[in-house]
C-alpha cells in the first residue's frame, strides 16, 4: 500500500497541474437564496440540487399550473398535478411550468431561470432521453461540467 501511494504521488507530480475549465462559486440571491455561479456557462444555478422537492406542496403545484396557462412552451399540452412529484421528479412540461413559476416569483432575485439547453439527435424535444450517447459539451450546458 505504501508503494502504491508513492507511485500515485509521483504520477500526480509528473502530470503537473491540470487546468480547470470552469470556476463554480457560491453566491447568495437577493432573498438569501443559496446559489452557485458557473463561470464556464455564465449561469447561476440553485445550490439545492432538488429545489422542487423542497418547494413541493399541493398549493404550490396548483399555483404553478395556474401560472402556466397559455405558456407557449407547453404548446397544446394540458398540465396537471400528475406532472409533479413530491420527490422532485416532474415531466418535461412540468419542468417548463416550474421554471416559469421561478421567473414569475423572481426566485433568488432573478426572472431569468431556464432549463439547461441541450441538443441531441434522438429526442425531438431537444433534451436527452437517457437512451443515446452523452450530448456534446458544445451543445449542452450540463455536459460542460464533465469536461
């Protein structure tokens, strides 16, 4: 084990410092909301990776549905409470409506919330469906985190 540790240390020193592509910095929104700024994508995210689960309640879902009436990104889709789950999962249309809700309520002091942009060749909606290969970092804000 001691030899392995020495070998790993030597390999690390030989490889030299690795350049980071992005800086992720903790920031605070206008209402003391913990946020994270990503310098590579020039975007700010919520620090809570499952924010919707934290916000979930029947009345919040009802408000999201009411606020989303006429939202162009829903096209002809009829939103219902079935599009949302208390564990934070939601359909794509539910996510579109929730992001609209974040903007309407000026969550974290911003009305510029959006879903991550991705482009793939498999799904017609423009987001990964979990079946195909990883999206190219050049077309996906999330994929850039894995550069």
